């Protein structure tokens, strides 16, 4: 089922869940609507033990806002979690907390923004000329080994990132513990819009 981004009524979804009795839910809901959705699941006694939810666009920041009571035992899929075990992640966490406070939990959107800026910096340093084309060409195949989530590389063909995929489980404390990591980088396969006929515009 698909809903508008600002939907606040998930009764139709709850009815379908009751009818079809799925074994799990793949969640692509964004923003505040997640609060309502997980509240409705909780009220309907659809807990993670019997109906786990894998969320694809909810990070640790949202988890803390929604609360572990509603989310414990459910899963997140990203390419970075707040992982103090990795040296590069520990350094990133220290940088963020020095600016924003010692209680801040880092998440994938934060890591992605940081990594993008660092990749841009490396591309500028590698470029022979600081023009759009010069920087773009310098970025092709560029690798950043110190990314907080581990090494990443810009694909030479589609200019997206090779990264590892992660799955994490939300604990009672609201923190996410990693339960699966891909063995290697995954080649990016971005959705490409078909080329438009300029004459039809």
C-alpha cells in the first residue's frame, strides 16, 4: 500500500494487515507519519515478535523521537549506523558531538552528508582544473577509505557510491545494533529516468 507523505490515518492499512496477516512489513514511510503508523501497530498489539517491520527510510534520529517503546525489536536498513566499534565511525561521532552535544546519536543521513563533502574535497584536490567538468572527472572512481561507515568509492559509470549494506535491530534503549552486513561493497544501480525527446517538450 502507498500513502501520501503527510497521511495521519492508517486504519485502512491496519484493516489490510488483519485480513492478509503478513509475516513482516517493508516500510518506506517517511517523516512524522511513522509516529502514527507505529502507534497504530502498537495499539493493535502487532509487536515486533509477531510482525517485524523493516524500515528503509527511518534513521536513529527518528527512532529516538518516536521512542523505543513503539520500535524495539523492529529493523532498519541503511549503509551506516552509530557504531563506536569502527575507528572511522568513532572519529565521526566525536566530531559531531563536539559540535552538537555529547548525547547526539549519529545516523545514515548525517554520515552521507559528511562523506559527500569529504568526497567533494578529495575530488577538488585531485582535479587539474576547478571547473564542474574537471571536478566531475576527478571524482570518477574516487575512493574514500576514512568514511565513517567504512570505505566507499564513486562508480565510474553512474557516479553513485559503492557501499556496504547493513541491517540493524532496534533495542530497548532505542539504539540500533547491527545484525547483518553485506560481505562486500554493492555496486550502485540507481533508477534512471528515460531520456526525454526534446521535441516533445
